[in-house]
């Protein structure tokens, strides 16, 4: 039993993915130049900008009193391990009170982890010019009261990582080393991600000509059925919704997106729209229905001479 518990504790979370082919990669921000060569730009996602006002310090910012923040975006899904390496410099004695935080996401963010820099670095952090290189395991970030916290669920949920430092700590660079599972369905909706951004296709029937004859039940219009077909690149045609601009009513799903209506004499253009409700992709096509009146006029009253 204890051996099983130990294995569970040592095994990284898989988040429901098949990790037979994990992929490792390193993402960088800033330049590892030991604070030389001028400043380098940072990027703040909505989680940071909604939490703090600018101006923001760039990488290698040489002065105190400006908050630093950077966001890694478009991260792979199902990250199973992550390590963040960084080089820091204190810009004044007030750096001893600086906090650092990670994992803010969304329009109302809350940090998944936050600590004083002085409690995390291996050495003093109370005078200008001190430098340190930190390597933090994002699955085991140290808590103030002891123990650790794993922030991978936060990162995987947003596929982004926000990092911020208070105003007297300068950052030289970040190196984010991650390992993720190879997946083709990151949002677990049953559709391959490579297909979801591709446009769907809709095909309208050929233009239709109908005739009003003596046998037509309604001498004012001709009944016509139009049946478009729609496909998406992933073969998920049953999820497509087809509507038209002629007969308003409940949306119908492919392949039963037919329209049956009694069209008036003359030409009527009907536009069909196929929509993939998963991501909003849509496509349109049009068909022209021409109705010809072949019924001769009748004299229904003739006055006597």
C-alpha cells in the first residue's frame, strides 16, 4: 500500500492524456545577457493588465519603482511538467519587500502562487545590485507556511502563464522549460484541433425552375423543395446547423436542412448558411428559384349584349 502511494505521489498528472509520446520544449523571453545590451520588451496579457496599471518595466530595466510583468501565451495543452529559470537583480534596499506572483488568468485574475522574493532566493535581497538565478518547479512552488502548490492546472486551463514582480526587482530573462502530451484535441470536444479553425463547406442544389399549371393546387405559387449539403474538414457534418433567409423558423441540422415552400411567380433567391456551433465557422451559398405561370387566363364573367 505504501509503495502504491509513493508511486502515485511521484507520477506527474497526465490530465487525461495519452503521454506515450511526450514533447519537451523551451520558451524564452528576454535575453540571457547578464543585464547588458539594453532593455527588451515584455508582454502583458489581460490577466496582468486588469490587475495592475502600467507603465511596465521591460527586461533589464535598470531603475527601481516600476512593476515587471510578462505573459507566456499560446502554450501547448496538457503540460505535465514545467520549470521556470530566471535571473534577477535587486535595484534598491526596498527589494526585500518585493513580491513575485505566477498564474494570473482571465479578466478577474488571482495569482495561483505568490511569495516574497527574499523568501525564495538563496541569499540576502536587501541592497541594490544583488543578483540571483532561480529555478522553480511549477509543480512544486514553495508556500510560506510550508508545503508546495502545483499551478499546472491553471496554466493548462488558460494555456498561458503570467509572471509579475514588485517594483524594485529587475528581470534579465525567463526560460520556460515544459513537457506536454502530444494531443490533437486539446479542448476534449471530440474534434481534432487542426480542423476546428478550417472553414466548413456548403453546397446548394442547382437553380430550380417550377411551373404553375392547370393541375397546380395553388394557382398563385409552386411548391419546391431545396436540399443543401454541408461538410466540415473533420467529418463532423452532423453537428452543422443549416438555416435559410426565406423561411424563418427553427434551425435544422445537416443533412436535413431542406426547405420546402410555395414560391411565387418570378425569381426568388434563397441563401443557405451552414454554421459550426463549436467555433462559429460558417459558409453560405445561394440558389435561384424561378416560377413560371403557364395557366391561361379565364373569363369568369361576360356581360350580355
